[in-house]
C-alpha cells in the first residue's frame, strides 16, 4: 500500500526541534521528500546555527528518506523566496508547506519592548505570510500552465491567538493573525488547487516546558511533540483536498475543529445612535451574547 505522502515535496519551517522536527520525521516516514528549514536560533530568536536542521535532515537520509536542510530566515521576504526556490530546484516542485517556525518573548504589555513585539510578530505572522506568498506564486504558475495542482498549506496558530492568554499579547496577536490569514488564503488559493488550514497544537517542547501549567497537563495527556503530526500529515496529503479554511486544535489524543467569530446579538436604531442610546443597546446586547471562551476554548456560561 502506498504511503500517504509518497513522492510529495514538503517544506517545513522551524523543523530543527520540537513539533517541527516531529513533523519532518513523520512526513518522511509517510514517503515525502522534505526540506527542513531552521535558522537554529534560541527560543527567543537570538543567534543562529546550522546544526538543528542538518541533524534532522541527516537523520531522515540515514533512515532511507530524502531530505535537505535549509537555514534561511523566513521572516525575510528574500529568505522565504530562497526557501521555496531551494525546494523547487532540488525536487522539481512544492506540494505541501507547513509553517511552523516560531519564537517566544513573553511579557506583559507594560513590560514589553518594541523589539519584543517586532521579533515575535516578524517570525510568526510575517514569516508565515512570506513563505506562503512564495509558495502560492509557485502554485499559481503551475496552475496557469495547465498543471493539476494539489497544494497543501498547514499554518500553525495557537489557543493563545484563538482564546487569549495574559502575558502573551505579542504572541497571541501574531497567532490570531495567522488564523485570519489562513481563512483568507483558503478563499484566495482554492482556484489554483490549494487548500489552506491551520493547527493549534499543544505539546511539551522547549517553547512550553517552563509554562507553569505544562507539567501537570503533560502528566495527564499525551503532549509529546509526536502527538501533533498525524493530523498535519493527513492535511498535507493528497487525501485532504475537501478540507480548507479550517483551524484544528490538537491536544494530545483530542482533536477538534475551532469555530471562529460569528455575528451575535444585534440591534438596529431607528435613527443614528447617540452615545447614551448606543451604550444602552450595547449593555443589553452584551448581556445576551455568549461569553468569551476561556484559555481552553470553553465557555463558562
């Protein structure tokens, strides 16, 4: 029986450690040819090294798979272009893109610096958009040339972006942007044969190991990085062409489809609102509206 991603060319950003590494190994095991991208920096984005990406790519090759390492900074438009270009030059095309790269610089808003904000948004949001831009350009060119395209994009968002989390306003804003980008990109790229989805994973990695809730959660649930790739590999395969524009949460053995913003209770004024009457209406509407979800996506009311 053919492997689910046999022959597909897959680019994975941030694939030197943690969930990204698990994605790379899982795609290779599923028959894909993998471009392992990692700048090799620390958790906060400082520094760089070729070791992480090289080690993962070498491991795939040693196991009989095909892989090449890439060290470009995907928060740069040119770096993203070189990454996609390397995949096409080495393997002839691109089939699947997994945007996984990320850093953390957790601060409260009052303690955050401009550099903390810019660095996190650059890697997560701009990095996702930059690589997706160049991948989409590749797929559009192939589609316009008459080729049948089965492109797949899996972006990485977070429950912090979907539901909020104090102390992570930079990270949450970037991840919320990725969820919105996913939906818009799915609407744009379907004409070229491309699906775009996102995952919001939970896993015990160097990004999360010092979060106070993680040890208890990891003791109760399967939060190893390897618990996430099965969903991503399926979304990145040729079998998932009917699913697009969705955000999937992966929490150990539990997977769910997040339901986004919807228009709630409304009021229509007989004439233009005044501040006082608008306030009265909003008080009533907020009372009727469903409460915001908690950090786990659950509503208390």
